[in-house]
């Protein structure tokens, strides 16, 4: 900040010139002058009054801090002595704090640099001086200048110059002019409440239980956690001298393990203990091993924390128990490497494991416990590289890099997992490195032989590079030492499934026998885990240390079954059935809004000509039952299988009269599919249907395949298949999802879909792109505004109720969604004048580990579609519920978690749940219910198509059709 007589940034030079112009002083002379000055001021305060001399304007600076000086300095600018209102005795005017200012009024001083705002300030001073001479009311506040600094709005109304000076001089024993800034600062209305950084905000309990449906008894994969202690005791740990290294702190504290019993809960500043120390402040001394110096550690009691707020601590305890049970961490979860299930025909093995997480729920402190499986290859990474080398000889390195970079590998010599960040092709096991443990240089071959007694066979293999992540809580810019680790492919095993493996039907079928477990098998796995914990003395000791105990049975829940919905098709209405599947009725009844196929074309290669003819014949016969009139298409036979030949033929054939193009691809190639979609969605917009030749090659299944394709084509042309009764008028239902392609470094795509009619059978779609450094909500605002305009154009009124289903949001982003994104979306309504609809935003989470079981005579079974859970296992501080909307024939059904982050519609919980369940019936790509509401699934399909194939915004003329199915 500038000092002296300077204003803002322009005053530093003037201040320096003033300091240089002063006469030189001897050591100690400044203190003598200050003493003499104070004695003079004391005499003035007792005896006589000295009128203030005309002075230059006081330094103002920027902002509200120096604005408070304005009132005091205006009084000093006048020749009249201010009258005191508190007494009859006159008090002397305070002497200026800066002695050099007295010469400013002489008129012979050169002009000083005054910075910005000079004209406004001088006008202000003249105006206030004139006002003071004309009025005798001391309480009248001066007129504010339009620009006095950034902090203008932070100040309360200022008193008049007379009042300011009166207050300054009325303080006994303080007659210096330096009190004015303090007086101004005391009037600043900035209030900041102190907050304990260790205290987490605790929201009130939210209970929202519906009444719609039939009550039923259920259970879930949760176990109650019983706590014997009243809570956990939190201590603050301070080190003297100050130490920044967290590991060093833990090591120094570990020297007193016997006194504190446990230090595993120390995070660098805070220590959690299951017992209370006898003293409020405990001081111990440790010895630093590096230099032998003494370090004083002060452990101070802060507060007692109840068990419900210690979930993060209890999760650490269970991770310790997993290590006690000899479980191996692969990714986020723990697996048992000692009892793998082998799939030898595909060189795979399946490790069984468990997912554990303690959270506070509406039913108290619960442990989520679920069975998990991890697929590992029995092939080493080197064997995979050698097989690909034979397959891709020219582009070998490029293909291997695509396959391995970003994947996770397991090293069996220490049962640790690493992420492959790169492949070092110019290094091999014979290269040397500096070993940190021994301090000498050795080769990788020597290191593995000495440390793990492993002899590396291949000497020419490249090395895999892993970049180590900094520990949690590390400061920004922190780097590990060493930052990179080199791994030997011969000793690494890939984990997980590739896309090629997932497309192998027989492989996935054999794996499903091990991974898709029934509810009864999951219950057995949970009981086995609890038994293993109870039988292990070390595991029980870890629980007893914190006063924890696991219940032996699963939690019981009172759930409900929602009524079975009725489906409307044409003039017929039928029940969705207990399994929520109407596949037969969908192909045997007339559609709600069929669209005739009059002008459409089919493109195929020469070898697929017979398949194309069979497809056209079945299309003409099967569409009659649906109420669709299908005319003969124009045929385009391609001379070769080149992509550019297909693209050129599409560009030449598509015109304004063409309704649809059907392309039969000889193979399942992504680049060929993307080329078709780019032409038909961006360059020459027209609905398109891509069919793989293998799909229509079997005559016995051709009829059912053509029926499904016909339904899909009708949707792409703007038709409607079936409908349900929606009890709300003027309702718009919105679905939002995002597609992230982090592996390829592409931008994220947001898919937006909104209903356009009362029955929610017609949809408007749009996309927005999220570039680096840009928020997705900005594009969503544009999409919502466009959807409201489209809705008004279709219905001639705006919706009064809006329900937004937001997918693609994790637990860590819920507060951001509620506090930021929802408010930003609501700002769209202001562009339509005084339009304030009721809007509810629901977060949809489908990747969850919660499982719900129905109790049957034979044991645990999957609950039927329409099962709702809104108590016990729901969040304590949020309005949320679970719905099982689909029927599965294998494994265990997964419910969907719905969290209402903003309830502007204020629907009863039962109505909100039933509306959500109705939306799962309206996904036209499947004649049954799906896991998420239909607008969410539509938004997912749209975002995936644009992000994976098109990479551009689709044409506007396709926005009112489901062209992305």
C-alpha cells in the first residue's frame, strides 16, 4: 500500500521524495523528537486550544479502509474550531500526525502526484466544506462520493466531521490525531463468526416416507454397528519446533505408543483416541533420529465426538481388519488371493472379495457389506505383448500402448496393483538405477534377484512405467521420491476385462457362473465375513479397541410394492405384469403414433445382398400389426467395403424427401459406424439405422430381430410406441447425463432430453460440450431455455411443473449440484418474463453397492419390480429413496438410488416415487422397465453417440426425434 501523501498507486514516488528531502538524523534522534512531540501534545490537551492549520488532503488510498479518514481530515481543513457537544470546556484540536503536512498549505510546494479519482475527491471536499458552513446540524451525514474505493459498500453511514472530531478528542488520555482510522474501522459492518476447522457441519435428520403401494418385509446388505463407547476423543497435536513432514510427525508420536495406546488414527494434526487421557494437556518429548535433537509434543484435548460422526475413522479400522484377514487390495476393494476360482479355457481366474463402508443412515450406524469379484489373467503382460507382436507386426508398439496404458496390473510377489502410465521401449531389465535402500547402483535384474529371489528370464523386454501419486492431504506440487517406478512385464498380470473380452459371449457366460451370485449366496458370503472377523483374535482386538461390535444378522426394512402400471397402445390397455415386461404386446398391437415408411433406402455390400432382401420382406410383413405402412425402399449396392465409398453413396442419395436410410455393415467396425452417423446426423441430417450383417443372418431369429428394429425405426421417425397415465397437467420431465472420455483426452458431452407433451411420449433433445476450464451448467442453461421455447411452440403454454432427473453425479458433487447447478438452471426462467414454475431436481445414482432382498420361505430372493425403500438404509440428512424397477433372471437385482436435492414441486413422497417409477416404463428401446427413468437413459444414449462417434452437435431438425436410439 502506498504511504505518505500519495494517492493509490501513483503516490509511492511522492512518498520517497518526501523522505529523501528530510534532513539526516543521528542514531536516537528520532526517539528524542517523538518524546518531545508527545510532551507538547500533552500540554496542548491541558491548556490552550490551537486552531488547525489548513492542510493538504490526507492520503486516501484504495478501498474502505482509508475512506474512514475522510471525515476527520475535512474538519481539519476548515479554520473554525469545532465545538464540543459533551461539555462547556473547549478542547484543543488534535495536532496532525505527520509533521510535514503543515507545509502543504503554503502554496509554494510543487504539485504532488495524486493518482486516479482526484477530480471526484476534490469536488467531494469542496461540497462537504460548503455544506458544513451552511448548516449547524451536527448529525447530518455528508454526501457520499460516487467512487471512493472498492470497499465503499462495506461501510456504515459515516458521522459528520464535527461528530468524528468530537469522539476523537473526547477520549481521555488520547489527544493524538491517529484515533480517526480506528474510529472508522470500528464502523465497518463486516461480521465473521469463528468456526472450528475440525467441526463438520451436521444437518438435521430428514424423514420422507411414502404411503403408496402395499407394505412388505425386506432386508438389505447392511449390518448394524454397535458401539460400546460413548464416542471418540479428539486431540490436537502440536510440535515444537514446527515439523511439516507427516511421516516424521507420526514417527515421533509413535515413540510414545504405550502412553497413547494407538496412533493409527493420527492424520498429522489431529489424534483420535478411544479413551480419554487423564490430563487436558499432555506434553511429551521425542528424539529425532536424524540429528538426535529433542522435539516437544503437546497433545491438547479438543472435544468428544459421538460415534455417528466418526465414520471416516471406523472405515480406517475396517481397512486394517482386511489386512489382518490377509486380503489384498486391488483398486478400491479387498480380495482374497488364496481362494481363486479358475477359468482355464480363457486363462482367467476370479478372486472373491468384499466391499465394506460404514456410514450414518436413517437407521443409525450401518456397515455396508457386499460380495465382489475381481477378474485376473493368468497370462503375464509379457505373454500378451508377445501374442500381439505376432498379430500386429508393423503397428506392434502402437497397439500394445493402446491396450496397456491406463490399465491396472498386479505384481504377485507383493500383491500390489499399479496403473500403467507409459511403456519405456528403450529400456530393459539390464539397465541400472540408483537403489534408494542400499544407496548403490544396480540393474533391475539384480534388484529382483536380491530383494525377491526372482530370476528374470527375458532380458530384452521393455519396462512398464508407473507414476506414483502423492499421499492424501499432501500440499500442492508435492512429488514422490522416486516419482516413477519401472515394472517388469514378465512379473505383471493384467486385471479387469477388455472390450474384446466383453464382446465374447461364451467367455462372459462362463464368468457369470462365478460373478453373478444370487441373494442367498450373497447372504452366505456376508455371514462368512462376519464369522471370519469373530474368529480372528487380532480383528476382534481392533474392534474392541474402539468399542465396536458387529450384529450377526442383516437389517430388516419395511418397504412397499408400488401398483403395477397399465400400458396404453392404440385403443388397447393392458397390465405391465409382475415382471414389468410387455414384449409380446408391443409387437402385436397398434402403436400410439405409427409413422409410415414411404421413401427410405437400404445400403449394403454385394455379399450381403440376400440378407438385405430378407430384411425388406420381413419389414413389410411385420409392420402391419403395428399399424405402419412400409413401402419398398430404394436399394444401393456398394462395390466394395471401403468407408469412403459408403460415405460418398450416402451423400449422393440423401435428399429432403428421404425419410430414413438403413445401412447393413459387414463387420462390427466402430470407424464405419461413426462415418455413417457423422453424415446422417450432421452433414445430411436424416434418421439412420445401422445393422450388423451377423444380426440378421439367422433365419430362425430374423422375425423377432426385425420387429425390434421396426419399433426403433418408428421412434427415429418421430413416432410413439406406448404410453402411461401421467396424473399431472402442464408437466415437463427432463433428463440430463454426461459422457466422459478421459482415456482418449476428449471433451465431455452433456446430453439433455425433455418431454414435450402430457403423456411424456414426445421428446426434445440437445447436447452441450464441456471444454477444459468450462462448466457444464452453462451449456445446460441454453438447453433448458431451448426446451421451454419448444414446449411453448408445441403446446402454446409453458409448463407449470418441471422435474429434472440428473444422472452422472457422485456423492462428492451433491452439494455443488444443489448450491450451484440448480440455481443456475433456475435463472433460465427469467428470460420468459414473470415465469416461476415449480421445479424439482432429483439426482439419479445407479452405480451403487446397496442390494435389497425380499424374504421368502426358501430364503432371500430378488424383490419384484416396483419395490420402494425409503427408510433405515436411506441417508440421514437427505431426502432420498431406492426403487427396484427392473426384473432380472440371473444374479441379484441392483436398485437405483434417487436423491431429491431440490424439492420445489413439494410432492408427497409417494407421488414422487410413483412418478419416478412410471418414467422407467417409457424407454422405447426396450418393451419393459429399465433401471433409470427414460429421460435419463435417452440422455445417456445421446451423450454417448455424440461423444463416441459424432463429436459435433447434431442438426437442429433431428431434435424432436429419438434419432440416437
